[in-house]
C-alpha cells in the first residue's frame, strides 16, 4: 500500500498584494475602482484572486507535515500560472514555473513529481524549455516525447503501473493553441465527433465553498515512442519532428502505449489537465476562453478508454476548480472506467463560484495500482486570513463518506451517483453539505 498527492490549478500570481484591489486581481493599483469590494486581500489569498506565494508555501508545508516522505509520487496536473500571466513574455512565465518547480523539488526531494501542461502554462512553443526545467523528474525517454509535444509516459519499474501524461491542450475545442503550436513548429529547423458521446458520462461535483471553519527510485521513461500509424495509412515517428501535426501524433502515441501496456499486462493511470466531457455546472453558451475537448476528440478518447478499460485503474484531471467524478460506460451502458477531477489550490472565483484551496491524498495498492481511497484536504481561507495561520484540514474521506468499503471502481461510483437521484438520500445530503457555502 502506498500514497500519492494530487495538486492542480495552483495559479500563482506574481503581482498579488495585500494592498491590492480585489476587483483587479489583487494587484496594487494607484487608483482603486469606486465599486470595488472594500475588504483588503488576505495574506493567504482572496476569493476574487489567484494564489499568492504564501498560499503555495502553506500548501506544500501541509503536504509535507501530513505525510512526510511516505508518498510514492506527486501528480501536478497543470495551470501553475495565474490567469493574468498570459500577458507576460515567455521568459517571465518560465521563471515563475521555475519558482514553483523549486518549491515542489525542495518539499519532495525524495520523490518524483509528474508535471502536466495546463492551458495557462505554455503557448505551444516552450516544450524544450519546460523539459529542461523538469529534467530532474523525467527520464530521458519521457523527455523525448515531452520536448516534442508536451506528453510522456512513466513506467514504475518496481511494479507494473504505467503513468500516461497527456497534453490535453491538443484536444481543446478551440484552435488557438493548435495555431500557436503550428506557427512555432514552422519556425524550427525541420519542424513539424459525435455530440451524443457527451451523454456517456455521469457527473458528480462538490465545490469546497465552505466558509466553515533521476533516478533510481523506481521509475523509468517509456520506450514506446517509435513508429505510429495514421488512419490515412502512412507512418510517422512520434519523435521525428515530421510535418504531421503533434496533435495527431499524440493520439497515435497514446493508442500505441495502451496497446503495448495491454499486451504486457500493465496497469495504467491516465493523467491530464482538461478532462473529457463538458462542465456539468455550465448553463448556456460557453464563456470566452472556456476550454473543453472538441466533440471529435471527446469521441476518440472515450473509444480508447472503453477499448482498454481492463487495464486502466484511474484517470486524474484538474482544470474545473471543482471536486468531481465522472463515469465512462461501454456500448451496453455498463460502467467500465472512472475519472477523478480534483479541486484547485487557487481560490479565485470562476463563472460558477469561488472555492477554498484544496489538495488530495490518494491511497493505492502499489502492486496492482488499484485506488483504495483518498482524503480531501482544504484550507478555510477566511479563517486563515483572520488568524494569520494556515490550518489545512481533512474535509472528508471518500470511502467513509460515501462507500463504507475500501475500494474505488466504476461500479461503486455509478451506484453512488445513482443514489444521488433518490429523494432524501443520506449520501446526497452528505454531498450537498460538502457543496454548501455554509
């Protein structure tokens, strides 16, 4: 039995100030807006703003004090940078990511951190720079695919668990990222659905809006990166830098990795930033800048998961700033796989509300990869700012809160979601309380 942390959407804001204007991302403005909220930003953050450095420090300190070195690895599923950093030049963005990387490296000096590209972390042309930044965590084979397309796979050599990390920016419904990446590739020497499928998910979410109180440590990169076959019949190398778009190459690579893992009887975790499916909390048209899978990519992803559900032990994503799970069903309507979406560290208010900072600790079988449980931690941000002390506390334990048994699987999650539809069901009441601001 072992443990791993999952953190996501840190959104570090370099310009956060306790003298700032909460209507202006908590930046220090010479002239405050007249209709601005009157309260000053707190030391550990504000519900209207992205994360100050003090919040990230408190989170990593809490992770270390809770579990020490008794963790196998850390999943960091993207969006290390604040929304406002889109306007920064690339060198400044990389420097901010370096600061976060150094913080995680100091905190988890004996463990690997597996980073994922979020949609705020790069503009499609910085894979090599980020690869250099994360070189101490990624073996050389993983770096080869990461520096080409921002995706990679890691094999845990002491067991048969394989971690597949996706660049979900290539799967977005908008074309901005793909256009940026294509333009960047052209500058390098030698550079290179069906909407009904959204109904094959079952959703659960809780927003944590509580205002109540190189090595040799068992991982190696995958050698699966060689030749992949296009549906058109041609072949390209996932490492070749050919003219084929990296988006297609990632799909071909993913399918090849899954086929090989199935053949070798490995178990698999799939990790990414943007989850498949739509945001179940969104009503009406998508807001500007909202990112989801395209329908075509959503369909393709579901087909791959169904085909290889027998070896996939978990899927872990972020991006939505909410505590959610989803269930994938086969063609006969049977639950075959599950997705966990972790809540964010940043407390910033989105179009569906604010949240308290959160992080998650998973318990799993290190031999089989079977997820056994998780504990959700959160920081009461208002209380922390009032007391001047960040006290991260356990909010709930998944199996004790909902299952009453020690295993996480698609059938158990399907049964839980089904109970939520019953009137006055105690499981739904627990979920509702966890979802409440009060």
